[in-house]
């Protein structure tokens, strides 16, 4: 595995296979898991943005792996008063064994990782949210038994960290990703064209019904992400036709599953009826953050996860 997890591109197809298998073992044996791959290690959690799922699942996961999570609000660090990212990364490398960072600019986490002497995990930037999407791959595999060839329709703001990450995940796992958004929120062309698409596909349409047609999974996310509050009025207006509601569900494959990385703004990007339907797997997605991030931390901080996989 790469030193850091900054984007899905840091994960190879082989890494993904191991990660999903390890996460499945950790989920199955959670109450009876005695290995502590983070024993004696302190992991800094540097957050510049709010979080429920990411913060709590990482703190609990690091604890369950025997490590110590230090939550560091960016404003409590000198970095909030002008100390450089480079100096902060070098100093923290003298104390800690890893960092999990949620921040605005993706280039900040890249720079931190460049100067840090330990593994760095991207816990969301404006450009990518790899931990969410890797957990989503785990969830899809859990429900479909496979990833390759599964059709996922993503509706709403496709020019977002989730849109970007889903494109990379589709390429990695061979998903058929059908995206739908207004012209203003089209997916990033460079990310679609970057790298090799060996299997699966990525398509875009302005028509949500076309994207949703025969989809196995319907996925949406908030329309006004952190940092976009000034565009709220425009976003609500332009994205309204992309609401995940019962008429869109009717276009999908029978029994299509409903996904949302949460937090949801009910009544905006998703209706209560769809969010609370029997086919909604949003809470499974949230839970699986814990298991997959434990697998990620184990792989980044150890070389002997083969041993964990060989145990029954
Ligand atoms: N999905 C997600 O990252 O949730 P939080 O913002 O609550 O961490």
C-alpha cells in the first residue's frame, strides 16, 4: 500500500481486495478481535470542518486497534495562526505516528503528507473523500456480492468531492457509474479522462431518469456542501429536478438500493419516503466507515496484515 491515502488512486486493485476482505473480518469479529495493530501509536486527527461520522468512526476505530486518537481542531493549533503546513507536519512527526486530516484545500493535505514522516489519511477535502467511497464499495459488495458490472447512478452535484471520488472508485472497481446533474455541476472531465478505465464505465447526462434507468444503486449527497453556503439559493434551484424521490426510484432496477453518504438534508436532495424506505442502506454505509477505516489504518501502519487475513 502507498504511504498515504489521499485519493482512491492511492489504492491498487490488489489493495482494495485485501482492504475489503480485512474489513469484512473486522466487522464479523468486532467483539472478538484481539489484534492491536496500532498499539502504542498516537494518531493526530486534524479537522478544519465539522464531522459526525468521520470523526467518531476514526476515534472509535483507532481505539479498537489499540491506538490513541488525538483530536486537534485546526484553530487550536498554531497552524491556525500562520505556522506553515511544512513546519507543522515536521514537528508532529516527532511526536505522533500518523494523521487523519479533514480540511478545505486538497493541496494542503498533499503538502502535509509530503513533509510528514508517517502515514496521512484524507478524511475529506474539497476535492476527494476516499474513506467514504472505499466504505461505499464495501457496502455495495456486501449487498450485491460483487462490484464489477454493478450500475450506480449518482444524482445531483457531480462536480463535488463525492462525484470525483465515485469516478475514481468506478475505475478501480469496474462499476458502471451513470451521473446526472445540471450543466453547471457536471463531473470533472480531467478526472474522468485520467488513468485507464479497464472495465466498467463512467457516463453523464443532464437527465436524471436516464441515469437512474435500470440502476442497481441510486446515490445522492447534499446539494450545499461545507464551503458552498454562499451558492445555496442557486444550488437549490438548479438541483431540484435531481431530487431522489419515488418517481426516480421507479426508473431504477427493481429492488434498487438507496445510498447517501450523510448528513442528509431531507426534503432537498432526498425525500423522507426514499431515505426511510426498506431499500435504504444509508445506515449500513455509515457503519461501514468504521470497519473499512480500521482496515485502512491497519494496512497503512503494518506490513503483516497478511497474517490477519490468514486467520480464520
Ligand atoms: N459522510 C461524512 O463524511 O460524514 P461526516 O461529515 O459527518 O463526517
